[in-house]
């Protein structure tokens, strides 16, 4: 593990809410000016592939959120940008929809966009 990747991982772990590649790269360069944008993208892609981060589209741009282990979904506030994990799942509905269409579902993702309790 390189020093650059270690800095990126520490920043992702410390994140609370969503962040863009540009946000993460800017923070990382404050700690280590040698961190390149390509390293930031590659690290996020590795984390996405492992399930450690999830990509949402917020205001038309990719936004990353740190994920906890296990099956969960996200509640995304469109005002303040906060992201909350929820273990509540619509899986029975997903399974029913798949069954009706003769579709063998391998999984699903659900992100709910709206206004959080603080912003309401």
C-alpha cells in the first residue's frame, strides 16, 4: 500500500456524507501534494468494487458515500447532501416484480432522494 493510497483510504473512512472525486482529491493533496487525480480515481474504483463505497448521482454528478458492511440502502437529502444508511429493504417487492416478469434477479440497489429530518 502506497502512502498516497493510505491517505485516500483514511479520508474516505473519515467521511461523513457524500463526496465527489474532486472533493477527495483536493483534501488528499493538502496532506500529500504528490497524490494524482488518476490515483484518486483508481482507489475509488477499487473501493467501489469491494463495496466499501457506493456511487450516487446527486445534482447530475457522481457522488461517493462510504458504506457499512451488509445489505443496506441510502436515504439522500437533496438539500444538505447528507446520506443515511438504512437496513430497511424493499426486497419482497423487488422479488415479486422480478417473478411477474420472469426475471431472475441477482440483486438490487435502492437510493431514496428527498429531504432529511433536519432540513424538513
